[in-house]
């Protein structure tokens, strides 16, 4: 079976956590891959950047959109849990949950993510704000792997809608903090002196 797009992953993600028990993200990824009966080669297939497997990326984006729409919550770092809205979506929602369907929820956040090498300037942010306005959205997040110019950051201020700008440095911090697209390469131990060892008998 081919690797599914992230929208096709949304309902399986909800179904995997429908018992209401918080589930580690790594286990969620494995269970979703099992549901789609992915081969070992498909599970190991990586994005062009080489930094993450395709299926982990798809599950990550599905989790992000479901969380922003209030169908999932993140009770602790690296954990996923379904919400009452998510359970209702499983019971009464469509067979294939899409971004378009999620737009019905007032707290859904619109995302735009681009892999840039150059600084993002104000015209790009103005276009993003225009798109949000046409969709009557109240929240938007613009993510880039590079940086924003001062003009771009100024454009996101003083608006009736909330626009969050996440640059490459902030993106890396959030990925590490939420265990998305990263893996543990080495663990360091911090040791404390055992004073009892030196205590007189």
C-alpha cells in the first residue's frame, strides 16, 4: 500500500486513540503505519531533506491539524489524547477527515509552512493575511526554515486576526520540545556526588 497523505491519516489517528488513554507519539506512528500495512521500506522512506520519514511527517501534520481543531490534545510532551470533539468526529464525521472539514471549527488555525533559504519579507506575510481574511479565519501560523525581515514581523502586528510567525530557530526548538521530526542520538548523564560514600563509619 502506498504511503497515505496526511489528510488520509487523520481519521486513523483519531481511531488509534479513541479509548481516551494518552498515547506516546512514537507508538501512535507505529500503529498508524500498521493500519496502512506499510512495508519496511515504506516505513523507512524519508523526505527529500532526509531528516524525517515520510509516514512520521504525515502523522505529525495530521496530529497538528487535529490538535488545532480541538479533536486532539497534547496532555504532556510527546503524548496524544483524543477530546470529546474528536470522539464526536469519529461517531458522526466523514470517513475521510480533511482540512476543509476541520474549517467548521471556530478555533481551527490555518498553517502555511515553507522551506525557505532566503529571508521572508513583508509581501509574503501580506499575502498570507489576505488568504486568512478571505477564509474568515481568526488565527494563522506562518512557518519558515529561514527568518523573517523586520517588515514581515511588523506586518503581523496590530491585526484583528492573530498571526504567529515561526522562524527556523523557533521551529527547531518546538520540534525538540514536542519530539517531532527528531530522534535521540546520544544521552548524557548528569551525576551527583554521593556524600554518604564519604561519611565516616
